[in-house]
């Protein structure tokens, strides 16, 4: 979807109209916000790029993080052959309005550190995440060294 903006510039005795074309970004957050909060039918607009940029796999993966949407994302994974528009309409009409995606997702390095904290202290996932926020990088490195059992290192 291209939108344009007309700006009038005065140059002495002449008025110039300048047209600026602005490209619309089709981002994952727009689709997720439409499914979870606003219930806006993005794929029903005249702009076909909304449907082209819709990625059902990524949307289902994001929705599978929550207990109340995991069954809907699993259903759409099983019916992956349906058109994108139909999958979007199923999700938009079956998932209740709720603000999701407030928390941060852990990166790969944090997941490795999470395993170290869980093994060293014997914590659950939730307690290890809380402890990981309190520990410095030097402390995590010391925990990793103390858990080193020897042998060949994995590459």
C-alpha cells in the first residue's frame, strides 16, 4: 500500500506542490495486534500485499507461546494448506481480545545461562529466570566453570 502526502512550498511568487510517496511497512506486530487486540481485518483491504506478507507459520509460532491460543495455532498448523486469508479470519474470529506479548523472549545465550543456573541451584524455570536477572556476567561465568565436568568441549 503506497500512500502519498502533498506538501505545498512557497518559493517567492510561486507555490510548488511536492508529492512524497511513503511505503507502508507490513510488520509482524501489525498482524499480531490485529489478531489479539484490534480485530481489524487487514487482509480484506484493497492492498494485496497484506495477504502476500502474511506468514502463517510465524504467526502460529508466536501464538503458541500462550496457553489460551496454543490450541488455535495447533489447529492452523494442522490445516496449513488453507489459504492465508482463511487462516487469518479463523484466528481473528476465534481468539479472544487480550493484550499479549508484554514479556521479553529469551535469547539463545540467555537460555544457555538459564540451564547453568537451573543445574547449579536446582531451580525451576521461573526461579532460574528471576535469578538470572540478578546475577552478573562474571557470576554466571563462575557458575559455568564450577559445573565444568571435564572431557572434550563441544564445538
